[in-house]
């Protein structure tokens, strides 16, 4: 049984700079001379489950890897099948989490009040193999990334084997600076407010406008990034997709009231909320049809294989 899904008020901040937050620790690869457009000097593990990893440089000179896109339903279902009743790797803070599938309600049943009890619709969960997985809580996201040989994105240089617990102020300042693995990738190393530039462009990413004009099936199918316009403009950031919109993404940035999600969603998010500097806090047990995740990992020498 899941913990009560207490929803903590959403906190929004402006697009952050590069100051504030805790210094990351740990090893990482260097960055090739010539700045971001020269690309990282190290590579990402190959053969791991889930999205392809992209190596990106951080402002502190390290290189790390981030999933090219959000984890999709087909990939999460593979994870569920691999568990087969086995215990998943979770931090101590997730000891309460015994199930990795959400409790569902039937929106066509007038006697089912699940919509008011923190459940997800059975029409939303696992709706399409190529859609980003949603209705997962913080601990579900953590467990998937650990199973895949990766980590839930958090602080640049941190090992990712423990929950990054900070004060609310530290979490916010870190999450909206290049000390955050997710924000650093979204803002192209702290140089832009959106993945593609400084001004919001309606329909560029999977937002309400994109769903309206392109249709749900085309707009939300994010597994194939061939025709995606939602990515950076600089190498290697142009290879990372859907950091804005589609689904809020869980981050390994927590404090006593909850854990962070960033990036906005395909519904109900304003232009500001779809920027790299958007930052929300919810209870780790919270599930939503507009919340998903991607993973990060350490960079490795070129040619290094990963996998299970």
C-alpha cells in the first residue's frame, strides 16, 4: 500500500543562474577544449536499459550522462517484468514503497472516487508504449534508474546512491543552477532559459498547443526523437530531447516536505513553467498523469560497455 499522497503546494521560481546550492562531489570526465560545441571528451555507458545516454559537460568541468528523452511506458514495463517479485533497489527513505505500479481508478465508473484519492486513471496508465511513463512516484523513478544501472538525476558530481536532502532554499538554488544535472542539460550549460533559446515558443515542445495542433498520439509519442523539435541548439545539448513539457520530471533534490520535479507538462503549464527554471515540490508518494522522469549516469572512457 502506498503512503498517503499528500500534495505539497507547487513552488515556482524564475530561471536561475549558476550560483547557489551545494557543491557536487565525485569524479567525472573532462571536457574537450573549445567549449560546449567541441563536445565531451568522455562517453556514456552502452547497452543499458532505457533511453540512450548523452554525454554533456557541466560548468565545473566534469562530464556526465543524461537520458536522451524521458523513460517511456514500454521501458518501464520491461522493468516491472524484470522484478518478478524481487525487491528493487531503493534508498531507506523509500522503505514504505512496496508497489511500482500505481493504484488506478476507472473514470467511467460513477462509484469510483479514485480521482479524489491520489490515484491515476486506468485510461492514463500505460496508455501507449511510446508515451512517457507517468503516474510514478519519486521512489518508483529511483528504483527504475537503479535497476537500469543509472541514477535519478540530481547534483552534478554526486554519486546518486543516496537521497540529496537539503533545505528548501538549498534545493531550489541547486535545482535552478548548473549544479543540477537536469537544469544544466536543459539550459545548455546555463546559457538559455529554455532548451532551444531564451523565449518560449508555443508548440515547440509537447505542451498544450502541441497536443491541440498535432493530436495526442503524435505529440505524446516521444520514443522516436527523429522529428522532435524540442531540444538544444548546441552540441551536445541538441541531442537531449523533451526537457520542456510533456511530463514534469522527478529530481533527486529533496527536503522534509517533498522532492523536486522540473520542466512542466503537456497540460496546465504556463510558458514560465515550461522553462528550465521551473521548480515544483511534491510529496515523494505523489503520482500524477503529468509526472514522469529520466535518468543520469557517470561518463566512462569511450567504448566502455554497460548493461545487465
